C-alpha cells in the first residue's frame, strides 16, 4: 500500500503538469509511450512470444498518437487521409507477411496472435489517442484533464464506497469483490465530480461552462470507466495473470493503471464534439 501511495503522489501531479502546462507534443509523447507499453503488456498477457510481432505492434501503437498530433497541430497529412491508416497498414502487412512465412514451421504464428496484434497495436492506441485529440482542441488542457481525472476519481470513488458501504457483492464473477453500492457510488461521484470540475474551471477562466452537459460527461464517463476496468479484468481472468506488468510499483503495469481511460477518453471526446463544455 505504501508503494502505491508514493507512486500516486509522484505520478499523478507529474501527469497533470504535463497535460496542463506543457505543449501538446509533450503530452503526445507521453501517450505514445503509454500506448506502446500497453500494447506490449497485452501481447505478453495473451501469450504472444514472437519478438517481431511484438516489435511491429509496439511501433504501430506508438505511431498512432504521434500521427494524430502531426495531423491536428502541424497539418502534415493530406486533408482526406486519416492518421490511423498508416498504423493499420503496418499491422496488416508485416505481421501477416511474417505469419505466412512461418506457416507449417515450428514457430508458426497462430491466427489468434495476429488478432491480438491488431487489438494491441490499433484498438488500444486509437482509444488512448482520444486524449491527444482532446489536448489539441480549443481549451484542450481542461478537456483532457477532465477525461483523466474523471477516470481516476470514478475508480477511487467506486473503491471507497464499495469498501465502506458495499453489501451486495458478487454482481459479476469477473470482479466478485466489487459491490452494487460501489458501482452506483462510482456513477454518482463521477457525475458530481464533472459538475464540480466545471464550476472550478469556469471560476478560473471566466468562461461560460455548461454544467448540465458536464453532468452527462460524468455519468457516461463513469459508466465506461467502470466497464473498462471490468473488460481488462476479464482478460486477466482469462489469461490467469494478476497484473499486466510491474512498471508502476503497487499499481502493476500501464494497462492496470490506464485500462479505464481506454474507454473514458473516447467518450469524453465524443461528448466534447456533441455537447461542448464551453
């Protein structure tokens, strides 16, 4: 527990400082690193041992946020070219070409490993890239901070409500220790946090903040945050592992810490387009 608290005290303020005070490219590099490590951790969890598959997947995963930044901030890509095409092409060409070459041999690549490469190298980083998109929007530092803090606060709120008030446990076998009260508490705390966050941002910036819309951000964001936690817990149960990694002492790996953000980031980005915060 002590390691967990120390890492959080150091890691969270550093993450907030990068999101709020530094240029988008710095945050993009951080997200690219998180996406690459998360992709590697996922492949290791599902049993992919082939070094070349891992290398191509990590490269594609890290490339997606960087191409998004280049497109949004520098306008380097053609207007009709989506930044995700190149990573997708890499994952279609190289792993499958390698699989064809190993077919019938001792080191033959199972098709399930190829599908895992697509998930780890494209789906996970594409979801995390929503955090880059948020940072590159107008008033982006407030939007990306909301997405990240909402995921953290919902996780923490559900944990503490479940610990002190949880009576009806075993709602799902994926996380049998989590309670109905914890889930409901997470939803409520997420919505309240989003509204309170909007009030603070409005007071600081003197911008008109739409609080009812932020309540919706909070409810939807809290729901998918808890869903994301369950999804990646399900994968851990299926693969028989406790943590995805050991990079963050007391917290596990990148996927253990950012699993809920993989779901929360895209939802906040969608809300930001449909129901602007300002």
